[in-house]
C-alpha cells in the first residue's frame, strides 16, 4: 500500500519474488514490471520500496475495498 | 756390473710400473692411489662451501623476502618477464603441476640441475636466487617457496573483495558471478542478494511453497550459475519471455535444495532439483529451487 499522499493512499498488488505489479486485485489483468534497480509506484511515481509504502494489512484492504480478494489460505500465521 | 745391471733392471721395472699405472683408467688409478681421491674431495670442499655460502645467501635473501612481500612480488614479476631465465621456467612448472601434490614436490626437489643454471643467471638476475634457493631447501622451505608465488597469483586473480567466495564487485553494490550474472540493488529486501538470502533458509510459515537452496549462499550462487549455463545451452530448460524478463526453469538432474514453506512442510519438504531463474538481461531478479 502506497501512502505517498495522505489524502489518496492507493493499493498495488506486488509479487514479492519478481516485483510484478498489478493495479487491481485480479491477477488476470495486465501486470507490469518496475525498473530493476529503481522500482517506482506506477500510480504516484514514488519509490516502490520507500518509506512511504508498506505491505497492506487487512484494514488497509478493507479501506481499499479489496478485502473481497483476500484468500485466507495464503494468510501468514505469525507465531 | 751386477750392481749396474740390477739398477737398470730395477729402473726398468719402475718405468714399467709407472707406464702401466699411467695406462690404467682413472677410476682404477683412484682405487690404487687414495691420495688423489682425498685431494678431489678436498677440491669438492670449496664447492660445498660455495653451496653453503649460497645457502647462506639464500637464507639471507629469504629473510629479506620475509621482510618485504611486496618486493618479493616484484621479484616474481621480473622473473616471469625474463624468458631466458631457466629458474623461472622451473618455478612455472612447479606452479603448474602443484595441484598434483607430493609427487610434484619431489619432482621440484629433483630440479637441482637448475642450480647450474642459477649460477649462470646469477649475474643477470640475482633476485631469483632467493626463490630458487628455497626450492633446494627442506620440504618446509620448499612448500614456502612454492606457496608464495601462488599466493601472489591468488592475490591477483582472486582479490579479497570476492563476495561469498564467488562474486566480483564490478561497481557500487553490483556483483558479477563467474557465469556472468549480475546481482544488484532491488526487491523489497533492498538488494537481490538479500532477496536470495531468503532462499537459503526455510520459511515454514510462508503460505504456499518456498524453495530453499542447499549449501548456503555459496551453494545457491553456484547452482544459479550452473542453471544459467545450462539454460544458455538449452539443456533441460523451459524458457518464457515476458516483456523484458526471461524466466528459465532448469532441471539440474540432481538435488539442489528442497521445497519448504507451508506446502513443502505439509509434504515433508521434498527435494528440489529444478531452479526457477528470473532474469532481466543478465540481472538476476530472483531464483529459487522447485
């Protein structure tokens, strides 16, 4: 989740292996790859891995109205 | 008359003895007459003293070379550059054959005829004496003499900057593998190597599968290089191109890691022998066993 501008946080689906980016929570839509060394958010052009972005939590997904795409089987159960 | 006859006969016998002695081969002459043998040994003594003297010199040179390794490397450089220097050839041979072990050490020990050449080259390249002097010494000294040029070679070819024993830093934070793959900044972890680090240890709680390389970072890097080389030869490789990314799946035909994560854990972590390799050009995006 990119909160570069506090007024308009936006979400991206990002592969944590290959950095592929989807703009919607649907992997059947087109994806894109960021720059190898200087990955940027395709929405706000901020640093993809910068301090203004973080992995979304359930609340973030609810705020983005992406919670319907959550797959509970993929939940990480932190010990 | 009798006396004069006797004298003549005696003189004749003496002449005969002397003539027969002079006609004898020199080896037999030495056997008959120990005097000349002692003389020759005493003649050899100066040679021994000279050798001792040379050994003394070589020890001195060795001590000098202990004091300055940089000077020693210059010496080796100069000997390598001198094609007429037979000692250098001997050194080069011992260096070449060093991996074959003790037998080579013996052959190096046997290379004493080089000392003859040493004397000839003494005037032109006195620095060589320390190295060649060492090669004639006891085994410990010998191995020292052999290791030093190798150390220098290692220093030249494998600088201390090798990361994980394999990667050359080609520019700031950019690392080149022996097969030509580049690991640079990127990924959520900040660097592709930090991302790869995730795949040398299981993450049992990670949803789905998590490929784990055998052999730590070095093992992972070697396997990835191997996979890349096989992929280039299209050996047991499937290749997908997606925009500027190339995704190889390479079957290495042997265990290279295991499947971890939640799925792998449920299946008792089966072994993995394939590698998924995602590249952009020669830049590694990610790689993991599967």
